[in-house]
C-alpha cells in the first residue's frame, strides 16, 4: 500500500480555453487561440474552443462533481483576455466576476482554488504587437498579474504564473503547431526568455505574506538510445532544451552554457538584459511539474525539423513501450527518475505534479442492459466508461510519486490532467484526457471508472 501524507494536496486540472467556451461573452477579447483555431488546417477537424465543455455556464455543476470526488484543490487557468480584453488597460469587471464566482463556489465546497495566470491564450492584440518574442509582452503580463492578484488575492493563496512556457515558445513560435502558428526559431528563443522574465516580473508584483507564487514546467526524463557519442549528445541537447533551459534560470539564476552555445546557431543573446536572471531566479514558493512520458533520443544523420531549434541532428526514438492515444509512451519510471533528478541537481523547493494523465479511446456504455434502456427517461439511464487503461496509468504514476516521497523528494500534491474531456489544442476534441467524460453534443457529464477510482484514492489517502 502506498500512502500519502494527510496534507497531500489531491486535485485535478483544466485550462480556460480548453473548457470554458463562451468566447464572446461578457466582454472577453480574442486570444491567439481563437485566431489560430479559425485558421483553416490549424486544428484537426476545424474544431475550436468556442463552446468546449461550456464550463463558463456549467461551473456550478462541475464544482459539484469535484466535491463529489473529494478533490481538495482545483487547478484552472484564468483567461487573460476575459480580464483585460486587449491585454492591457483597465479591467473588464464582468470577466473578473466570473473568476470571482468560480473561486467563491470552490471555497464554498472546501476546494482550494489553484489558478494559473497564463495557459497559452495570449490576447490577440499583444500578438499583433509582436507577441512573446517582444519584451513588452512580459511587462504587460506583470501588470495583468498585479491587477488580478489585487482583485482575487483575498481569496486565493497559491498562484502559478505560467503553464509550460516551453510549449508557448517552441510550439507557438518554432514549429507553429500551436498558436500563434509562427515558424521563426530565433523568435522562439526570444519568446522563451521573455516568458521567463514575465514569470519573474509577475512573481515580484504579486508575492506578499499571503501569496505563494510558482510556475509550472513540462519536464521529462531523457535517456540516450545508446552510449554512442551522437546519442549522448542528443540526450544532452534535448534535456537542455526541455528541462535545463527553464530549470536552471529559475532555480540557479543562470542559463546553462551548453544550451546557450547550441542556441547560438539560431540567435544571439542580445535580448537577455542585465538584471533579468536575478528576477527570474528569485526564490520560488513551489514548482509545478507536468509529466506525461519519458523521451528516448538519438543522433540523426539527416537534419530533423523540430521544436529543438539549434539541434537539427537529434531525433526521438521509440522505446517500444505501450502508448496512449496520443502516441506517448507509458513509463511511470520516468516520473520517478525525473523527481529524483530534481532532488539531486537543484535546490529543494516544494514540488507539485500539476498535470499527469492520459488520453485513451474511451467507450461510453449504458450500464448493464445496453440498448434495452434506450427508450427510458434519459436521467434513468446510467452511462459508464470503463477506462481501465487510464486507471492503470494513474496508478503507476502515483506509485512513482509515493516512491519519490519515500526517497526524500518534497512532493506535496498531485493534479490529474484532466478533470474533464476537453479541447486538446491542435488535435481538437479527438483525444480524451478527462476522468469525467463530456458528451459535446449534450454537455452531459459522466464519471468514468477512473473518476470513481481517484475518489477512492483520495478518500483512503493512497493506493
Ligand atoms: O492538454 C494539455 C494541457 O493543456 C497542457 N499540458 C499537456 C496537456 C495534454 O497534452
């Protein structure tokens, strides 16, 4: 039996554009994801977040589900363009009021609000002015953080500045797989720095005696395919871009020299100004980790176009393990190795798994007598989703968490990704990560077996 400390924070996570819908309501301005999703060919099937899981209107029902599951915390993100429709200027009171209602309803149910200020939905006017490759965007973000904290700081204690800046920078500006869809490697490198600076400036603006401030990174455990020099170098480079480019400035106050050398292929470092790293490296109150899969990497003889700008001669290899519906290898050992590496290589900071989960091809069934109950009153039909593969995934990864804690890793909480099925970015509504199934035609919610299982884990305080 793996047990967790009674204070361990059990939660589930979502993000604004992936679940809220209501993109044109109550004064919300457009974000880069509205624009990108409307671009032909950008998102599979032409899906958009216009309605999503309609959480904007259904949040009371969703919070009731969270309470039913016994969640202690709910990680969500605030849509910057609801609060400042153009990304700067005065607050849009109606947008702010939505998050106030959401927060109050969570608190009424004894669920800790755990907001992220930015989960990729940059207000479009800021992108029109240059986006994250431009330093001014970081200043605007700090202003937005300050006024949001001013409005909600009386009821929220734990703040996360950014979710996965690696994705914002390198998927948004290098591969173009994410909004705003630009393919400009040098701009991506500048974006990465300005995102980190945005974190530093925002943290400075909102940290006070009652507020804990952190950031969430998507980290992985990287291993080389063989011990050949080309594979070892590939592993160094990918680990550098995916992990150390963010961890080192945040936790050690300096960029890793080898990564800066790799990136010199793409751009100089003129955008890094004196004092930036001091701000970025100010002590964190917590570090959020999003972990899904490990990476096995190798050298490549032919150039590969990827998010790993400056390192064209690297490729991702197949470790031969079972995969999720995203094609991501399932390996909970990677999470343990990652956590132990953080403990070994970086100063101690309270850690939270802010995302972990898996997409599988879920099947909705009518309980017991499939088909025979079709004519019955809809509410009387019990829908079920037997997602044993998701339970196995979560179970394995939680065991890694328990083992890491046993070996001294300061891991304080875990958030399943995701509470609800949702808009999976350029994959549209195909992949389902939720422990709660969403029927997008009716917006009916159905607890999957994994939700019942997770509720039991929380109730027992372990596995
Ligand atoms: O859905 C995303 C989320 O928005 C950020 N982290 C990874 C998840 C699964 O791809």
